[in-house]
C-alpha cells in the first residue's frame, strides 16, 4: 500500500509537477535576486519602496485567490489563456504543436507560482545584500577605487549568494511534492492534485507515503 504512490500514472503526474516547479523555480531566482539587489543598492528610494510593495502584495495573496483572479481576467474576460487542464480538449496535436499547446495552458499556473514565491526570496536577498554592503571589506574595495558595479556584482554578490543557497533545502521537497492548491484550481493532473484528492477520499496509505516522501526529501535537502 505504501508503494501505491509510485505507480506508472503517479510517476507521470509527479514528472509534470516537477517540470512545473522546476521552471517556476528558475524564474523565481531569475526575478527575485536581481530585484533584491536593486532594492538593496537603492535603499529607501522610490524603486526600493515600489519593489517592496509589489513583493509584499505577492506574499500576502492566497494562491487560490490569485489563481481565480487570473482565470477571471485572462481566461473569462480576455480569453487569452485556457481555464484549466494541460492540453486542449479533443486536441490531436503532436510534436511541437503539442508542446506549444501545453505551454499555453501552463502560463497562468506558472505565473501564480512565480509571483507568489518571489516576494520572500527578494526580501531575503535584499536583507543579506544590505548586510554585506555594510561590511569592512566592501568599504575597503570602494576605497581602493573599484567601480560600484564591480563592488556589488563581484565582491558583495558572491557572499550574498551563500545564505541564498541554503534555501534550496526547503525548496527541494516542493519540486517533487507539487503545488496542491494551484494544481487543483487549474485542474492539472499532477502529484499535488492527486494528494488533494487522496485527502478528500481518506486514502490514508497514499497520504502516508506522500508525507514520507516529502520528509525524506526534506532530510536530504538539509543534509
């Protein structure tokens, strides 16, 4: 019963969840870290306040509310993106057309995952960057006549990335565990939605296996 969560269909669903989470993670780091650096280097400026407000909104919004808002605006009103699913209903596309159709369906779920996750990472980057910029070796580098760009991106940025890498310990389980609420709202047949259905149906063996799987990943990530 414990290994019921490792059937072929479940493995495919976990692969979908992993790909979605991986791409969202890449966008999260690509957006949040530069925003954090800009916010730190322009402390108390209009840019700093604007970025902070936007990220705090992202942190505060519940995933189901933000997902429903995007569906209402971009699917119901504008009709730009599909409401749910991974591929168009009744579609027979193959190859590149199939991949493009899937990517079209994944725009809104990816947007939810990225927007709601960049806030915390951005604030963490900003805090660490401010701490590094106030260090003695940074003042020494500036006094030696180095350009501000070199001081920030060569000396300060390297040390800022060290604590950021420790965050991967907590991110590792989410890569394989799926985004339960987001997958349910957009009807994506990933491992997160499968776990949600198991909770509704009282499938105790699956939930035990699912939680054990996440626990093992958490321990591995921490180690």
